[in-house]
C-alpha cells in the first residue's frame, strides 16, 4: 500500500517523503524492499544484512556480546534440551522473549516478555508457543525495580556517526516488569554513551535506534536488554530535552549531510498518561490516594505522548477511555 501511495504521488512538487519506522515490522519491510522504496521515499537504515541481524535477537545478542556488551545468559527454544539447558544455565525466575518481537503481536496478551518461575511453567509455555510456530529465548532475569531500566536513544548518519543522542531512565512502565515506559526521565549517563557509541560505530550503524539496558544491582554493571532499530514510543522526551531526533533524521536523510550537535537537557519527564494511569492503578495500593498523587505529579511532566494543544482529540479519547475503566474498577470493588 505504501509503495502504491508513493507511485501515485511520484513527481509531485514536494519531492520524496521521509520515512521513519516506528515498529520492527516496518523496518523489515523497508529494509527488504529498499531498492523499490528508495524510488519514492527517503529513509536511513543500517545495511540490509545488519538490519536482519539486529531484528532477530538470537543474532543480535551474539553480535553485541562480541562487541563487548554485557548480555544476560540466554538459551534458544530451538535447542532440543531447552528445558534442561535453561534450568542448568539460567535458573528461575527467567524471562521468555521473542526472537523477533513483531511476531508476538499475534500471541494472546501481546506481551513484550513473560516471566516464568519453575521448570513446569517453562515447559507449559514452551509447548504453547511452540504450537504457534514461534521461536523464542529464555533469558536471565536481572533483579531490580523498573527504575533501574535505562535507554540510549540516538540517530546515526550514513557514515555511522551520531548526529544526536540521549540517555533516559524509566521511572514506571506498563505493565510493570516487562512493559513500555509510561513515565520516563532524561538523564546524563556517560557510561551508557560510551559503551553504546563504541558498539554502534564499530558496526557502522545508520538510522534511529533505542538500546535498552538494566543496571544490575549485583555487580553494578549495565546489562543489555535489547536493541530496537527504530524510533521509540517516548521519542517526544528526546524532542523536549533538546535532541529532536525525528527532525535530525529528517534533515540528514533528505536535505543535509551534517547538522550541529544538539544541546541536551536533563531532568525532563515524559508521560504516556493512559499507560501510566494503568500502571499506578494496577499497584496493590492503587486507589483514590494514588490517583490524587498521580494528578499532582503531572506538574513535573514536560513531555507528553498525547497532550498537544493543537490536536486535543487523542488526549480526550484516551482520558474518556480510562475514566470509563476507572469507573468500572471502583464499581467492582468489594466494600469488605
């Protein structure tokens, strides 16, 4: 469909459109059809072989480990001795995650990752996911709360150099443990800049990306959770922190080959109000006091996923949906 749209609009006075992929399936489609797509669109992606290597977490983790990053112990479901190998080399609890994230969108619950706590649970999930035809990984569960999760966001040009980057920390995510960042803050973590840039420059990366890490309390080391070769759901945080990654990519892809380094602001908070409200209400003490505290904390937020005074329909729809859910939640509370 997008190719057909490009053909219909070819030759327009506005020139080619810039594509910025926000999901792995879009990255794969554009990468695999880059010759056809480049006739009508402008985009920046890593070489096709590198893109394929990074989309599949099996090859992604091998590559990143070879580049010197700390990768949690991992076992692939392809192994015939998967249950035994996971029990012996990882232990419990452990985390199941897809080899290719976009393929799990069809799995019931559409979870990003799933924690299992025993060999029996692991066997049940192995059989269930195997019947759906999906390969997946069992990985060591890094201890610590969600506020030990960090991300390195960046945009790299064709020469493999960062034109803009930022480090951020999750304060909350939805669902808790293995979800998407709902309350996120920009910070300055020199260690994350150093190890991320070194790895990406060595492989000649190009385009947008989000590298997620967890700070392991056992050894105070950064453990790589995953590399996402796309824009992130909290990209507005980068924009509000002075690093407008979409604009930087737009200029680099279509109009400029270089741009001035962006000045970063730290301490800027981003919120996805719908997700974060769910996160707060799903905690054991998530009642009226928590809701009141959450509303007061909105004063500290400077970047919003949905709130835009020039386009208020998304926030109206979102708040309407969650007020309805909230009403249902309290209606079902047992007074005793």
